[in-house]
C-alpha cells in the first residue's frame, strides 16, 4: 500500500515509473531479477521528497547510477530503485577551474568535459564505468588518482528530505570508502577543482590510460570492475593467481583469465554463479595465504 503511495508521488513529481524492471538491464554484471519498481529521478527536489516519503512510509529503496558496482539477487529486489540517470546529469563550469556535475553524470562525460575546458586532474577516471554519485560514494580511483584528490564538496539528501552540503575534508574519503556508506545520505552532485593543462597532454594521458585498461582488464565481458578490495601491502589479483584460481568457473561466471582480480560474466551467468566464484576465491585465498579478500562489489539481498 505504502509502496504504491510512493510510486504515485513519484509520478506526480514527473519521475518515470517502471514496474517489475529487470535489474540485469541496469547493472554492468548483467545479472539480477526484477525490482518492484524503478523510479527515474527527475531532479534533486523530487529525490528529496521521495527519500523523505520512503522513510516516513517505511518503503525499502536503493539508489543506483550506472549499476557498475552492484550485484542484485537473482530473485530481484523487493523494493523501489531510485535511478540517478540522464535526467540528473547536468554538468557546468562554476569558474575557470571548477566543475559542477550532478550525480547521474557519467565519469566519461565528466572527463571529456574537463578535457574540452583544458583541465587536468581527472584523467585517471577516464574509462571507469560509473557515475559521479557512485564515484564519490566509493572514492573511485585508478592509476595513482582518486576522487579524493579533486573533489571539493558534494550535495546529498538526508532521510528527512533536507539537502546538505559536505566539504571534502568531512567526507572521510579513503580507499574505496566515504562517509556516505555509513550515513545513508544520497549524493546528488559534486564539485571538482582541477588545474589548467594543455589539451593535447590531457588527451594523450586519457588515451594512454584507456589503452592500459584495454590491454590488462577483461573489458570484453560484463563485470563490476575489480571484484575485491586490495589487501594492505598486497594485490588481490596476484594472490588469486598464486592460489591457482585463474579461470576458475562456476556456470557462466569466471575468474578472468586476463586479470585475476576480476570476476566476469562469460555468458549466461547468474548472480548465484558470481557469488559462488567470489566465495570460493575468498575461502581459498584465506586458507592458502591468510589474507581475506573483502568484496568491493555491493551485494544487494532480495529482501531486508
């Protein structure tokens, strides 16, 4: 009853509502059953009203962008998915070296926008298949760069529907972590301060890093990027390889033969297949090396 009230409110707020939407269409793993409903968020204001209502009416919800770090149950998600997509992907210059981007803006779009304005500092993010919101939430990083180095502030929605601005030094940004993972606030935009650079140099760096990604990572298969967090002083991929797990397969899921730090969907994989591979890898690496590989991917249960 309350779920339908929330969805009616979403429609009133000019958000597109899709019932029983397969989550496999919205995640980079290409797995997961259907959610009760998906709401395409139309603005920060509509999100604020919906988040407040969801808490008041006790409706389960989750927020997603590109779905590049989520693994949904094969039975789906019993609740509402708030999609931060192309309706909330505005990007603009605030001054000569500062960019404002809404949470639904893709990282590739953000990086290209920085290039067009001759701004350097975001090259590391070119090719990461996520959105601004997800990148801040996870403090995304690669090739010696991370969001922590370029963000100055972010807006987010609290449970009571108020919009709050957090400065970078209050975000608790560290390896694949931020305050948002604990406080439950929904990121709606970020502000990034970059440095002036030369167009050709920025472009060359982006092309170089994309080339390194293509040569070393299994981009030809659906995945969620690096599956495991890096243990202190070690590399997850090397530990997995040293344990003889390269190519380990369950159903359609496999430890990538190209990069052991990736679990990939070779075709027809289910979420259960992927979880079976992840758990086997964790058990084997722990047993043989003593290191526990923490999963970097968010595993979302069917029910609470």
